[in-house]
C-alpha cells in the first residue's frame, strides 16, 4: 500500500522541528533566540563581569553576517576563529539564502537545516527500506538532540549529517564518486563527518580497490585540506585540532573522558569537605547525584550503543565479505572511546557529537535485523528533552 507523503518520518521530523523553532521565536519575540548570542562574544564582556556564554550557533551567525569581522567577536570571548571558520558551509549558505540581509540570517539557517533534516531523514528511510526494515526507525535519528536540537540552536549537524546520509545512500548504489562529493561538502559543514570518509576509505583499502580509493580520498579530502590552508594563512593556525574555548585533547584510555568526569566530581567534593564549607554528608550526596546525572545521559545514549557497535562490528569484520557499513561502524565506535573530557562533560556537546553514532547503529542494527537494538535506537529521540528542559 502506498503511503501518503505527509505520513512519513522525514515530514513529521521536519514539521516538529519547525514548530519547536517557531515556539522559541514566539516565546522570546526575537528570531535571534535561535542563535543564542552571548554578551561575552557580542560585546566582549568578560564572564566574571557578567558576560553571558551563549552557544555555538552564534558563531554560525557571526560568520554569515559578516565573514570579514566575525573573527573579532569570536576572539572577544576567548575562542579560536580558525576552529569556528572551518565549519564554513552553513554560514556561507545562510549568507547566500539571506541575500546578505542580517534580519533574515537566523531564518536562513533554520530553513537550510530543515531542508537537511528532510533530505537526511528521507535518505535514512531509503537505507532502512533497502534492508527490509521499517522506515519509522529513522525518527530515532531525526528527533534526537543531535539533529532536531541542533536545528533549533542554529548548528551545522543537520546539514553535515544530512549530507553524510546522502553519501551513504549513493554508496549503497555503488556511486562512489558522487558520494565522495557529498562527503567533501559534509566535511566543510563539520569536520567530524570525515570519520565516515575514513571508514569508507578503509573499506576500499580492504577490498584493494586502490584506484577508486585514491580518487575517493582526493575528492573527499582535498577541499577540506585547501580550506585548512586558507585558514592557516588568515589566522596563523589550522582549524582542525585547535579546538574551541576550554577544549581538551582526545584521551588515550578508552572512555577516559568519562573517567575524568568521575574524578573531577570526586576531587571537587573533597576540596569542599577539606575546606569545611559544607556538611560532608550533603557534599557526598550531591557528588553522587552529579555522577548519577551523567550516568543517566552517558550509559544509555553513548556507552551502551558504542559497546554494542564494537562487539557486533568486530564479529562482522571477521566474516568473509564485510560490508562497507562494518568499517564505518567500527571507526565511529572507536572514536567514541577516546572523545575528550571537554565533550563528555557537556551534556549538549556529547549528545550532539553522537549524530554519527546514531546513524551507524541504526543502519547496522537494520543490516543484522536486530529488532531489539532497533527498538532501543528510538530512545535517542528522548535526548531532545535535555534541550527543551534547559530552555
């Protein structure tokens, strides 16, 4: 039976995201509420003088508004222009779509991300249908904080991972060069999507398809490399690896970032107890609550899916003909083991970072026809609560 187009995951996810974004604008009576500008960056007011932090969507807005001056606002708050400018695709498109009209930029960013949610979710639906699985499992991805929440916050994840899903659909159809083009654009939207390019590159190496691997890698990586050189010429540093304000490096211990959170909470509690500033029982109770809150976020939404993917991906890798998805799954899960403390400690940060993990787990569970895991992936839609609950 043919399904009506408006009764589909891509349409429902797009409409719900639009309703959410519009409600934010209506409540705040300002479209800039979607951008979340902090006075620390916009006015150079230090945090200790009452300057507000804002959120990362402000950098997209600053660059789209005026690429020639945005670096001043970014540096005002102690952040790194090269790191923010490397995610150039969304602000560039927003500037084009808004025709340079500053008032239209927040709406242009939202419009682009809504298109990306529609296109990316539709691509994921197709990938699920090709594996004989209900397309409704795509909602676990589309309604998650990583996608729906990022659209509300004017962030590049919907665009970046929408392009990744289009690339995956093209690879399923053996159209590798077009897929490489999509991944090249994805890399210019957000550098973390290059994890997918690396996974597919490893598959081509495994298959000894050397010529295709070289062409695929060149198409995917050269635009990103050229842009990094341009950033270095302008800012004196590469965007990749420079990190945002307060960023820490990748860990060498598996889930070391999670361990550092526990250590940080314990150390903070011990310092308060030693200073005699509060009742030790109360301090310990609050520390346990802090650990519990992070456990509620990290264990079900990050740690368990990562371990599941590593376990089942390793088994699949040892079969006679592992699919390209196996390599993409394993490299995405492996990266999760070493994610920095600075990403894990911020709930919004880690729940944005797992967009790629969501995609590969949903698709690999579909490939295995692992119904229990597929049902489990729908819980990612609950992560949006962490953003709605925080305003």
